[in-house]
């Protein structure tokens, strides 16, 4: 199924207007939703809109208002808001171009959209603008109205397409200076600085793969739901004990040894599925398997696979079978 554009308009640079469509870059289709239920009856909790002295009300009976004084409201109608809008509200207005490092990443706090040409007429100017930005190594600062609110955005080339990220305005981000007092000036020896430098260099990721970072919480939640469906017991998994190192130099040395050892060892794994018992199952909407079994989970301990050579002790993990 083709993606649905969440916004259509123009990308404007001076007198050049490029018709574009915006698609949300993030996906929530795989999220697991937990509903609120009544503890005894397990029925869904309902939320009803209620007005004092009136009772439950419908959407048609609700208006929007601003409280300008305690208990005093001025009513704002949607048609009145529409009158304030202009043709430029459907345009991403580029103010100019900056080097990527000119804007602190602390302002990149909003949703990201992919921009694509809207129709054949937009293909050539879109390509010219994107390739020109790539050739000059720049991003664009622009303004656009999204969800009835004026937003400052950063437009940049990403793998052959333009991406637009909503920015936090400067007055929406707390100044770093407000937290300077939390960080004390400390003295360090040359040996400590050298070890810290060695640790950082030994920990540099040479071939970074962002795809390896999975939603571990969702995986564990999926496993928990599966166990509950099958009527199995949920067993606490304990983390392996870490060695207690008080001395900073000792901690740095041990960390360097582990980082250097890890650089020589490549690790990996796969998330296998199925329990091999041949039971017929049906799939729920969360991708879980339904089973009628009420047999409690059996817990076994097994030695973990050897990790980096510098690991202080073999970690143990618990397996549900």
C-alpha cells in the first residue's frame, strides 16, 4: 500500500517554488498497546467528556477557548483561525542555507518528514535543489505551518532525498549555562588523561550500524505477553554481577583492556523462534502465538557464551523452555 502524504505544499527558495509532498519518517505500526482495564471485570476503561451541571456532552457541543482570567474565557472559533491563515501557510519558506555544524543538535527535537516531488513538474527543480545542497554540504533553515502552528524546520539531503525536521526554538530549549554549576572543575593526572584518550580511541566504532539497536523493551514485552497467553510463569532474569572498582585508574585500565579485547572479537546472534513442540497456535494482532497450555515455565541455567577476553567472570542467563 502506498504511503499517505501527511502534508502537501511548496518548497520555496526566492522565486522558485517546488511542489512537494511530506511523509512522516517514523513508524508506529509495530508498537504494542496496553489498554487500561477494570481490575476485577477486565473490561475496558472508558473516557467520557463531561461538563459540570450538564453531564456527558457530544463533540458538537464543545468549543475552544482561552482563559484570560480566572474562570473567564474568550471563545475562539475555527473559522476565525482560518481567517488568519495566508497562502504562504502551504509553503516551506527557505530563509537560507547553513553548514550542518552551525546548528546544535539540541534543537533537533521534533518530528522528521521525507519530502518528495508532487507530480512530474516538481521533479527537475527538486533534483537541482537537492543535488546543489549535497554539492555544497549545506542544510536549509525554513519556516512552515504544521498542525496550525508556525514551525522552524531544518531541510537536509538524506540518501538522495530531502528530509525536513521540526526544530525546537531557542526559547524552548533551556540554556546550557543554567546547568554549568552542576559540573565541577576537577584536576586529572597526565596518566589518567592518557588512559581516557586510549579508551576513547579503542572504543571508536569503525563501521557503525545503527540498525543493530533494537527495541529491547518491546521484545521483552512481547515475550512476557506470550508467556502470559500460554499460562506460563514469569521468571526474573538477573544481570551478571559487575566487579566493584573504586579506584579511577584501575577502572580506566580495566576498561581499556576490555575495549581492546572486544575489538578483536566479533559477536552476533539471532533471535530464534518456536519451541519445537508442534502445538497448533493462532496469531494475535501483536504477532504473538495463542496456546491453551497452562504449564508453568521451567527454568534452567546454562553457561553464557564466552564474551570478550577481559570479562571478569562468565555471566549466567536464564532460559524459558
